[in-house]
């Protein structure tokens, strides 16, 4: 088979790596890809938003299957364009990707189908939102309705801060039209867990759990980022919690989407908060998570191409997912200053240390090739992953491996997975 992967981040590198291990694949392409992906796939310089050009390329090269990584093209309907041209593609259609594309949609879906989540109100006028805040209790959570590069969520400690947030989102339009509508949501506390699940429109098969670290600095300080590191599995996501979530969250979500005529095919990402009242949904995404994928796929035993095909063909009942009885940790190597101002264009050394190793991975996110040299080319530069018998071993290995890499202004969090080690039992 020939397969195209759309996207250019660490997530897509992890997907390409996993596809490259499939017995069924003869050639992989990526649009636009990156310097790391280029070692496994032929990169083609077509932006992820140019659906007709992507589909033309797929027809010309006789590509059998396209896998879509990022949220923007899914929400904008790339799958519909491909299907209309008779092309095989893995990902939700536009009418299902809205589960990520509109937070107001997902909140209303959860309310209608009794899926546990935070209490909320939706507003399309700033004055009404501010009126509501006068009677609210704090902290409170503001969410821009649409896609905002993971930055459209503000946790506000006071009325004054929340009023400022409403103005930023709805009046100043800091996130553009994503802020035309606003969700104001109850603040929840607990452990966060991410669960990615394969879906065939009817059935849902959850993968192993993971936890992201979204803040830029150690101890969960600093600004929110696209993710600074992950570990898998989450020791807090027990068998009992998994059973509860299957029954009260995952399966009802699939059934709800079907009942709404929005069959979900692809990967559903469920962001959970394990609260004192049980697991509740923080958010849904319509795709693999980044950097969750960088710890989940290295632990997966299945041939991923078989799973993609079963999802598209509505045959997930024929698949049993299985994961190694091990653990993985991913640490993001970023450019100092990310997520605000940072410099790029510095040479990266040490990538050769990862060659021919089964338990160490280096996934490229913001890199660029210049001749034979790989240069930094973004805020998040690389994701270094290691697997080990348990989280403690994986954590030690990943920080050793992070030290193999050198570039100017290299920055990483030092405490990815540390809270787990402090609990001591894992
Ligand atoms: P989201 O983009 O919806 O995942 O939100 C980003 C982050 O904001 C989440 O990972 C949580 O840490 C936090 N968050 C979102 N909603 C809530 C909530 N209702 N209560 C507490 N924290 C939240
Ligand atoms: N790691 C969070 C996300 O992919 O949205």
C-alpha cells in the first residue's frame, strides 16, 4: 500500500513511524512533513489547507489511503473533499469533526445525552456574559467556541480577571472568529487524563491512557503551551475508571453522534478530569493528541494500518487493541522563550544517537533541513520519547536521551512524570 500522512508535527512523525512498521506498507508520503519524517517518507510541499492539491497528488501517485493529523483540515472538511473524489481517507467528516471545532456544540451534545461534564452557559454577546459573571463563583473557565491553537481557554481566579477575559475573547477577538461565541464553564479539580480512541462510526476502542503537561514551566507554572511532555499509562486511570468511562462517556458519545447523524470515524481524543464526583469530560478533539501520540503509539502492538482500515470499513469489532506492558515518557525540547518569543535556525546535534534503538525515539516538530544539517525551526523543536519497564525507568531513560541532543537555546521541563515518581508506587 501507499499511504499519505497530512501534517508536519511530532504527532505526524509518530504516526509515520508506526505506519512504517506495518507489513502492508510499501511507500509513505507526507504533506508537508518535516526533517524527521523525511527519513521515513517522501515529503511533498503541499500545505495542509489545500485540499484539492492534496487530492490531485493522491490521484496522481495512486495512493491507497490518506491519514489526516491536524484539527484544522478536519474541521474544514478535508475528509468530505477526499470522499467526494472517491478517495480512501482516515478521519472524521466535517459534520463529526465539529465535536472539536465548536465547544458550544460539544457542551450541548453532552448535556442532551447526559455525558458527565462541567456545568456551563453559552453566550454570543459580551454584555450578557459579563452580567452572568456578576453572580458566578470563582475560579471560572472561559472557552472560545472555535479552534484557537489550544489557547482559547482562560481560567479566571476573580470577577475582574473574567471580565478582562470576556473582552479579550469576544470584543478584542484575540482568537478571531473562534470568539464569536463563548462557553463559560464550572471550574473542576482533579487529575487530568487523555484517552485516544479509534472509532468506526458505531464502535469505539480506547487506546492506553496518557497525561499531558500543558504549562511551560516546572511545577505547572508559566503559560499554556501545545504540550511540554507526556507519559503513558496514567496510573490514576485505573481499570474501574476505564470501565466507568466506557459505559458513561465513550459509548454514549459514539451513540450520541450517530443519533445526531454525525457518525464519528477516526480518532476521538477525550480529555478527562478525574473529579471527586467521578470522571468528567474536559474536552473532545477529533484527532490524535500531540504529544500524547508520541507515548501511546510506541506502546501499541497492533498493525496500525489494519486498525485504520477497520475504522473506515466499519469493522472495528474485528480488532482487539493491545499495548505493551511497559511505560513511555516524552519530553519536548523547545526553544527558550516558547510559547512567546524565541529564536530559531540553530543547528541540532546528537540526532544520530537515536538510530537503530528500539526503546528511544526522537520525533521532529519544529525542524528544517539545510544541506545535511538539521536546524531548529519552531517553538517545540523535538519530542524525545523513551520506553521502560515502568514509568520510573522510562523517565530516567528519557532525560538521559534528552541530554544527547544539543542546540542553542534548548529548553525543557525537568519534571515530566515526576509527580508519579513522588507517589512512589509506580
Ligand atoms: P481544553 O483546551 O478545553 O483542554 O482546556 C485546556 C486546559 O484547561 C485543560 O487541559 C485543563 O487543564 C483546563 N481546563 C479546561 N476546562 C476546565 C475546567 N472546566 N475546569 C478546570 N480546568 C479546565
Ligand atoms: N495535547 C493536547 C492536544 O493534542 O490537544
